[in-house]
C-alpha cells in the first residue's frame, strides 16, 4: 500500500491554513497555582516539543490560564493547539516584572493556546489584554519562507453565513477538516504585533481573505514593555471585514517564529472578554 507523505513545503505552508481554526486550550484543573519567578527555570528555556507531545496534564498551566484569561463561565477550558509538522513550545505561568503572565520561549516554533465557545457567543464583546516581547522575528530573504511570523497574536474566530464563502475558501475548509477535524471559521480577526507594518494596518492572509490581521503594535519601539490594549471587537471587525460579525466561536493566543527560525520570549498578561458596548438607539 502506498502512503502519501506531504512535501516539507506543504507543512511550512500549513500554519497559514490552520491559524484561522478555533484555537482551544483545556485548562481545567485543581490545586493551587504557584507561579515561577521569570528566569528561575533556566532563563526561559522550556524544552521544545513535537506537535502533540506532553500537552495534556499541566495543572499549573491550567490554573494559570483560568486565573489570567477571563472568559465566560460554563464553556470548555483553554487547551494547547499543536500544529502538524511544527515544533510546539509550551506556555509557562511565571511572575514577570511584578505581574502574573504566561510566557512562551519561542525557538523556530508555533505555540497556540485556545478556548472554543460551544455554543458560540452571540454578539461581539469588547476585549482587553496585555502583551510583551523582548525581540522580533529576524528578517529573511529566503524565497520559500514567508515573513509572516509574529511574536504576539490574539485571534478571534467567528461563525457566519458560509454560503457567502468562495469556492476556494470552501476547498481550504475541507482540507482543514481532513487535517485537523475542524472547518475553517467563517472569519478570523487577528490582533498582532507586527515586525514592520505600522499600527492600524489591516493585512489579509495570503491564502484566504477570511483571515485578516489588525496591527496594534509595530516594530522595536516598545520592546521590553508591557502594552495594554482594549478593543471594541465589533468596530474592529466592521473595519477589517466590512460587515457585521457573527457569533464568536473561539479566542486564542499565538506566538510563531517557525518561518524565520527566530528565538524570542513573549508574555501574555490578563485577558478579558467584556460585555459589548450597547449600540446607540436612534432618537424618535
């Protein structure tokens, strides 16, 4: 029997298809969370892991995520989301610069932590979070490596009227379902720290326009500093996609340096989904 093995270039391209997926993390657990002082565990050198290895029973991470990443109750917990063919570096709970955080010590890796909402959350909430990085992905001129890496991302995936999707997007969704067991969401909005694009820039994914990025921080100016953000998700979605958002399917954190083979450290602080700002009622 012949076994079809994808070419390595297929796996290098795969994250561009997978990012839009609802990124989950299962972080239920019991016991007390005891954060590690940042740098006390080998200066942040968490051992990289092949996708799927050792992701299951980290109670300390589960407790940290439950404490730091505040989303509506009675939903599945946060869980790591490994990408096939990519190195996964785990999220680590630490005490950093006087605050609790989740750290990723990225090394040519892709690290995703996700929570999925089932059922999806109606309406687009406000979102607040903090992040920090000590470096940016290195620049590369290699033609077969996309410069699409980002030290920090927050992803929001939405449902919608899938009959409006193009034939190309339907094919990508089918491929995603075969590879990961999940369809592509109707639309994915990413907040990113871009190495080069200016704040406020909207970037389309190279393979589907149903994945779009909004740059919040840019370049090296604020390296080593905590950056606090609060966003009106509905307003950002309308700006980026030109339509109203559907139900919110998932939220995720992601640090990726695989294409540029970069090393850096990224920290995520408190994340909260807040009630959406009520729409103004027209005067009669």
